[in-house]
C-alpha cells in the first residue's frame, strides 16, 4: 500500500533546484525587464529530477520572479518561488494538489488545485477563495485580472465548469447548449483557460472542446476539427494555440477559422507563446516541440534523453529563459517531479547536508496516560485502541487483535487464580511460577505477566504497520511506566515476565494459521470481483447486475481516519474472513453459514423503497433545512430487534423521571450521526468503538462491578478481564459472521443502486419521459425529471438544462472544497452522479453491503454489555456524545448548534450505529436490520460460551 510522501521531503524541492537559476538572476535586473541576452537557441538542461512530487505548473513575471507548484509532499503541496538567488518553499496550509499558477498583470499569483481550491497570496499568507467549490471539483486553469478572473476545471475528466469573478462575486457561467458530450451523455471536462490581448476568453477541454467568451456575452462553442482532448491553451497578442492529443499530439491555432495540426509526437499538455510570438509545446514522454519560422513543428530537447511520463507545463520569461515542469502526471501517484531549463544554467548536485532529518515518530503523552488510573487490563486495551487509530481501518483485523489481546490478558490473569483455568495456554505454565512468589506477591507478579504478554502480542501484531513506529514507542514507554524493561529478551526476564512471554507466544503460534492470512498482510490473492469497478468520478455505472457489489475506482483515496492510500480500484478487505477461527460461534452444519438473518436483498419493490429511503435521508442533511426533531431517549429509540419502530422510553429508570427533550436541527442530527459512528469518534473502527463505549459505562460513578448485576462487587481487574474477553470475543465473531454473508451474497452499495436506477429513468408514469419499470419512482421535491420548463432560467433545474429528460435528486452534492469553514447545501443533481454523505476520497467501504458490519458489531456488543452489567440501560439511564457547534463535523463545517447523541440503552446505541450508515449513504435498510439480527445471534452465543467456560459467570 503506497503512501504519500513524508513531510520532511518537502524541503528537498527547494534544495534540488535552488542553484540552477542563479545564473539567470545575473541576466534579469528587475521583474518584468527584458534586458538579458536571448536564450532561445540554447539547449535544454535538467534543473531537477526525481522530486518527491510532480511539478504541474510554472509561471512568473521574469526569470528572477518565478513560481512552480505541484502535488503534495506529505500533506502540503509544492509551492516554490525563485527570487533570482534561491528557491523558497512556501507553506500552503491546505491539503491539496496545485495544478496551476497564474500571475495577474499586477503581479499577484493565483493558484488552482484539487478540492476546488483557488488560492491567492496576501503578503506571506495564502488565502482560500471558496465560494463555489466542492471537494469533487479540481480547478485546473486560471486566467484574467484580479477583478475579472476566470477559473476552469472538472470532476475527473467530465462535467467541466467555468467560474467568473467580476470584482464582487464568483458566478458559475452556463455552458453552451451545443457542448460536445461523452459517450454517456455527460459534459466533457474543461482543463485550461486563457484571456487574449483583446479580452477574449478561451477555454479548452476534452472531446475537442473549445469555448469562447467575448466581453459580457455568453460562452459560445467554437467548432474545431478534432475530438482529441485539448489539455491547454495560451497565446500572445491575438495569436492563441491549444495543445492536446491522444496517441498523437494535436495543435490547434485558434481564431475565426481554427486550424488543426496532428504531430507525430505523443500527446501535448503544455503550450506557451512568448511575447515575440515563439511557440513551444511540451507533453508525453518528455516531448518538446517549437514552431519554426517556416511554420513547422520541430522536436527539440532530444539530448536530454528523458524518462518521464509527461511534461505538464512550460513558461517563457521575457528574457528568453524557458522552464518546463512535469513528472508522473498521468498516473495517480503524481510523483517523480522534474524541472527543465532552456538557457544558461546547469543542474545542481543534491547537497546531502541540506536533507533534513525526518522527525522522530514519538508517542503522544496523552496516549501514554490513557487508562493509567484503571486496571492494568484497561491500560493495554487503550494501547490497542491507540494502535488501531494509526492503521488502515480493517474492522475484522482489528476485532481479531482486540480478541487475542483480551485472551492474552485473561489467560495471564487466570494463571494466578485459584478457580479459573486458562482458556488457551496450558495451566501447568503457571504452577511453578506461582510457587516462586508468596501470596502477597501474586498481584504484582500477575500484573507483570499480563503486561509483558500484552506488550509482546501487540508489538508482534502491529510491527510493520503504517503507525508501527509510533505504536512501538507507545508500547515501549507504557511497559516502562509500569516498571518493566521493554529491551529485555524473554530469557532475561524474571519468572513472571517469562510467563507473560510464554502466554504471548502461545497465542501468536495458535492463531498464525487461523485463516486470517496474517502472514500475507491479511490479503486474499484469489479474490476476483463479480462486477466491474465503479469509477466514482464518472457518471453512472457499468454494472449489468445492480445487486452485485462494485469495488470503487477512486482518483484519490484516503481512509476514514485520514490515511492516504493507493488510488485506483479498491481491494476487498477480508473476502476470506469466514474461515477465521472463531471465539464461540458454531455452524449448525458444515455447509451452513454461522448466522442466517434473512434472505439476500434483491431488486424489486422492497429494494426501490430502501433506495428511496437512502435518497430521502440524504436530502434531510441539507444544512439550510429548518426541520427540527427531538433526539432525546424519550422520543428516539426503544426499538424491537431488527426494526425502527420505537418511540423512545417513557421513564429513565435511574431517576424515575421522564427524559428531557433535546430539540435539534434534523440536518445537524443526521450529519453528526453519520460522522460519529463512521469509524468511531477517534477512528478506532466499530470493534474499538464498542470498547470505548464499554469504558464510558465502566467509568460512570453509579456503575457497580457486579456480574449480571447481582452478587458481590468484584475488583476492577477481575471484572475487566472477563468483560473484555466476552465483549471482544463477540466482536471477533461478529466480524466472521458478517463478513461470511458479505462474501456469500456480495450485494451492492447504494451508490451502485441509485446510479443504476437513475440511469434507467423513472418508474412512476409510463406517459412521461424516461420511463423504465426498473427506474426510480418520482417524488415531488425529491426525485424528479428535468423538463424544458423546470430548466428554464430562474427555475429549480436551470443548471441542469443540458440534461433535459434525465432523473435528478434533491441531495447533498458532496463535501465542500473547504470543509473546515463551509457546508454544502443540498441541490438538484443528476441521479447518475449521486454520492453518499462521505468524503470523496472514501465514498463507500471496500467490501460488500449485506449485512452491515456496524449493525452486527454493535448489536453483538450490546447483548454482551447488557447481560454482563445486569441492565440494558447505561449507568444513570443515559449515555451521550456531545458534538460542539462548528467543531465536530469533518466532512463539512458544523453542526450549526450543539448536538448530543443520547442513548438510554446499549441497544439504542447499537441501533443508532446501524441507522448512521443509512444516513451516510453506506447501506440500505435490509443491510442494517439483518445485521442487527446477525449481531444478536453472535452476542447470545458469546454469552452462552461465557457461562459454560468462565467460573465467575456461571449462574
């Protein structure tokens, strides 16, 4: 799994190229002057190569006043400026790739990039301009003056847009009706823009698209004799060239009668016309061509012998010096950055002394202290949760690790107990060790054995992971804080420590061949998807059977806890998990699944209702909605198993009084619900989240540690090791049971269902356009068809005028570009473009829908907690999570007011976890309801096992 580059490499960008243009400074006195000797006849030279990220654009006012920008290094984009002496990397406080830099006539730079970013520099501070952008937009070109500025871009390679700033506000300019179309009818992407000397705006894009705007007139299409992608456009005076191509390069000389030339080169991605009219274009495989005085396109730069995907941009200084930049700009990696120069200068050597040391990856102090005031078992569970938060979310894997840690803690504890036999390790291991200690020393010896066992198991399981360095530091320092040396080998420890080592090794050995494929990184090499991938940035879906799960093809991929991973097609997480050794569940027959909650969801009337339910809840996320609801336990919850039929609890059994109302915005509630339960508030995934909720109960001042709520109160450690074993054993089994059904049925996610049905049309009225019995039902204000009347100027579908006859939804349009400061109001959007309330870098999990893992995990945990604590109610009759106004949401700014998610019972919390995935567009109701049923079966079996095998839990 490939990650983005580490932050410390950002400083290399400046150091690699810093020396190269120093000679140019001697030839250019002030920005904008043209006093240096002409350099256009000079050979090209490499200034910098193999940079940690691709350089995507270069522009300036003179060869001593140049900006170059590019993709991210770590979590910041390259943005370097050359002042005639050195290149300086500027800190851009936005996690975006920068695709373009434009210098206005006044000298102010503007930058365009991913997440709809338009940035400008005010002094030394970057300011984001974010009136129209969504995260799915990429701003690929900017042109014009500060009070008459244009930005163009697209969503992937489709759905191009043109935004105009008139000095007061930004507007989304309507595109011409005559726009070319992609094969699925979607508008093509738009990539670059230029304003010529006469003030005419030029815009180019896919499918040979050329648009022009003269003065205040609407955009018009200029027909050119090519369907090739036109990547870029530039000119001097009124001479304007567009460049692009597919297998071969294409140059279009624009004007009243555009002239197309096809070159015997790869595609072209950059073009620049110097002030005196000389034209240079660059592109694939390091192609550089210039237009000769005879009008021929002449290849140059062959002496470089470049190995590069593409040169993406070129710029000419007034003194004749030219710069070209690129790298791996065609593939998603956006690395292998390159800068070339034409003119005087030589490629510098990399000075190793300038390479900064990578920062030490150290455990945060607040992580070390978690659980310190509680039992030693709690201390190590907290360290496991901290390790999970640093890793790629793989719920089955994390459930397995939590169970095995709980087993290690329990068995090490039981070796010092007179009544309880260990579950896995040989009881004889402890006999000789106990004899070396007096009874008064047993407690300390037990703590040492438990700690060493937990330390050794966790160090083994998280070695080589994404957060391995920090996790190992946390584990080392936690063990040291308990008084035990992490540096000791097993045979160097005392009797209790050696016992802990043996417990850990026994568990490691016992489960190394448990079917999880731990040795191969939990990856199944044999899985092949039954359906083609769904390209999220493309409209619609290629699925022939919409009931089958489609792995997503993401242009940029980030896990829900913010870890950047390989883009492209998702890899199925855990297709083999049904064969993993369980904790307590058993099959009724060899050919039967562990649980059988219900039939596989199929296309039909029920499916249509479930899909409409997802669409409706997504529409309820509109931050501008004034709808209110009571989210208190008095009005929300108390459902029967596998349904949402509850109307709340009349009385809080702890206080004997009714629950206070909590009237909140329905939009705020839904958004907080979707985000809180997504992977847990700290991204510990559902198995870890239910450990966190268990801690919430254990820490309540009214909680008493009595098994089943009866008998004498027991010490914290005894209660904890029993609770963790049964809770995490059930969560482990929930993963096995749920993932078995996921693989058995391989059902789709809502994104496939909604896009497929929306592409079919509407299923309500055969007399209306776009009728198809397998389409979406028409519901006024929610699901409609675009008509000439509804798309007329000023009407609700005006912006969808190019899509008359298509089905559209009133829905959340996707995360805003600046999610920290803005929210995205619901809009009318084509059904074939629908995406759930999730980040565009995530969209849906990398495994099938049925059954919901959230629902199965949560219900199994709720069953265990309710039974072992003796009450289905949280201590005090209520638990809650507080989402502060304007602080909690990550997908967009919000909530608009404080929201408290409240649960009277563990079952209410479990139901909310399942419901959250409907609000978030991840599941349909059948996935949730049947997941709850599956989880209940798993939890009940875990409790039966506990009563059969754990002495203190036998009634």
